[in-house]
């Protein structure tokens, strides 16, 4: 699979997840005790944590994990600021 296709799929999926989280947030603003919404967000948090662990392990395994998470964020922020 070409890297461009992978990047596009990740971008699309990220936007969809962000939209769904926003919908859950709205549900919780309207009904703070909405247990199903809370449960879904807790599950999503678990999945996100597992994804972070998996990506870090994959980078280390590939020998590509040279930067800390903070360095990645700083580099991403610098890139955004340059474009803006």
C-alpha cells in the first residue's frame, strides 16, 4: 500500500473520530450522567492509550524512535507556526 494512501486513511479516520468525540461531548454537556457516552469515551481512551503504546513500540523496533514525545510536539508546532 502506498504511503500516500496510508496517510490519507489516517487523516480521514482521525477527523471522523474527532467528530464523534465532539458528538459525545455534546451529549455529556446536555446529560452529564449519560452512562453510555461515558463508557464509550472510556473505551476510546483505552484504545488511544493502546495505540500510543503500539506506535512507540513499532518506532523503537524499527530503530526510528529518536525523539521524545515532547520533541515531536515541538517540531509539529514549529511546522504549523511556519506555515501560518
